[in-house]
C-alpha cells in the first residue's frame, strides 16, 4: 500500500471527526440519536486504521530509511 493511500485514510478520518464534532456542538439528532457521536467514532476508527497500516508498512519494509520515498 502506498503512502498516499494511508495519508488519504488519515485525512478522511480527521475530516469526519471534525464534522462530527461540529454536529455534536450543534446537537444534531436523527431519530433520538446524536449523529456527532457516530461520526466521531467512525473518524477515530479511520485514524487508527491508518496508524496500524503505517506501522505495518514500517515493520514490513526492510529499509526503514526509504519509507517516505516509496
């Protein structure tokens, strides 16, 4: 997996967390459920997934100094 995909997943997670925080501040609800909580949870999941993929790539790579060049 290329670094740009891992970075894209992380940035998408940050955007989802930010929008979820704005929804939580504004108390947006749908069918008695706070949508902000769900979006924050999904965004944090994406950020953790990106972190795990990055750690896996670092451990899998035989030359760790060239991780940013690929």
